[in-house]
């Protein structure tokens, strides 16, 4: 398992470097060749044709094979409650793992999948995730939400909030402490987690629906490649690239019919509202732990969109804003550590925050 994590990490770095080939960067090519040679020493079986040279395609194929073998040999813990509905749409479902024989209500960690708001599924989590948290006396949930083909923002964020309210409403039934809930996710799931952490509580105390009366606030958020903003104009300002083109996922996320709508006041307002950093205020209490797979690389108008949309600068900008509010925010990436990290990993962070330790 450790070897597989090493291989995946190395290939992540290689994939980032290989994106520069389109820019014909000779130094980047040399770096990739050197890393592939090092990988070959550590994983000689990856050289499929045994010619003594490891290609990027061979390395990726070997990684995928090892990952598939790992997932088939590890026994997944089945959910205690599978496909629990929190709405009428097929995507409005979550899986829940409760702590066996827990004598007291337990904390809960919720995983929210990524996929650019266009794809992904609650089954895409690490198969060991539930087991890791259950072993620490923490319940675990993984949720789906409506994607942008079903409608634009804010349905994704509101779905996650509704799932959270449903869990709180049934907390006694599932032996969960409704006050000790944290969320984490990758990419879009990271953004949703941050949005929940900072947005005003969506609870409606006067609602006739008892679920709607439940709180939508969380204690902490963990992110992997997360976005603190979904505002194209903020991206352009932060990266210093005034001609940066919108990510392919954003038009559908905002329900745009044409490019010109980006300039309208209504869409600009929507982009601000969708951005978690917009909702950060001095009455927030949530802590944040952010991880990124690449360092603080320069961004230009030619930088591939999946590089800048998962850029560590998005975490560093949020940390800067959270520091002003004296809120805990840790950002880690290759060559970057911002904030004191007494946890050592996002998993440890989530467990401690959920437990209130």
C-alpha cells in the first residue's frame, strides 16, 4: 500500500510536469525523464516492453494496474445505511457508516466528491476511508448531490446542506452527535465543504419541515485541490492574467447560454455568491486544512485549466483572509507549508476537529 501511494504521488508530479511539453520546455522534459528513470529503479516491473526505458504511458498503466489490484484485495466496509434519500432526485442520496456498539453519540466526518460539478460519485472515495474513521470512533458519510446537468448553482451546495440537515434530524436514530460534524472533499467537493463552513446558516427555524429547521454549519473543512473562489474575475486578478479563459465547467455551473453573460451584473453577483471566500466573516468558527498536489507554479494564459483551477494560490489566498479573522487555516503543497500544522495530515485534522480534541 505504501508503494502504491509513492507511485501515485510520483505520477502526479510527472503529470503536472508533462503538461509543460505543449510549451516545448526542454528543462521540464529533462525533469520528467529523470523522474521516470528514478521510478524505473523503484518499480522495474513497470517497464512493460523490457527495453530499459520507462515511458509515461507505461508508468500510468502500471499505476492503474496496482491501484486496481489494491482495491480488489482490500475489503470495503459496507455502509450501515446505504443510499439514504434526502430528496426526490436520484442523486440526492448518501451512504452512512456508524460506529458499531458506540455507547455515546459519535462525531461524524462527511466526504463530498469532486468532478467539476459535472461528474463524480459518492463511491469514488478511498475504500479504506470509512474504516479509518470508524477505528477512531468517528462515523463516516459519503454523499451525492445534483450535478450541473440538473441545474445551475446553488443546487449543489443546497443539496449538501440538505443532506447535512437530514443527518442532524435523524442523529438520535443513528447515534450521531449533531454538534460534532466536519466535511471534506476534493475539487468541487472541497468547494462545497468550504461553502458550508463559511456560509450563513440556512436553517429556517419557522419552517413546517423539521429537517429545514436543522443547522447547516460545520466545525471544520478539509480540502484536496480546493477552490476558495469560483469567480472568473477573481481568478484573473489573483493570477495576474487578465485574459484567463473560464474553466470548461463554469458556464454550465452558472447556467450561462453564451460567453457575453459573464459580464452581466447578475452573473458577476452569482459568481461572488458561489465563492466560499465571499462568505467568510468574523463570526465564523470553522477551521480549514487544505492540500494541493503541485507547488506554487506560475500561471499564464496558456496554463492548462486543470492546473490553475487546482492551484495552491487559491488556498494561500483563503489563508490570508482567514488569518485576518484569526481563524485556523493550514495549506500544504510540494514546497509549500503555510500555517502551523500540529496534525500532520488532513485525516488527523478531521478526526481531532470532529472529536473536539
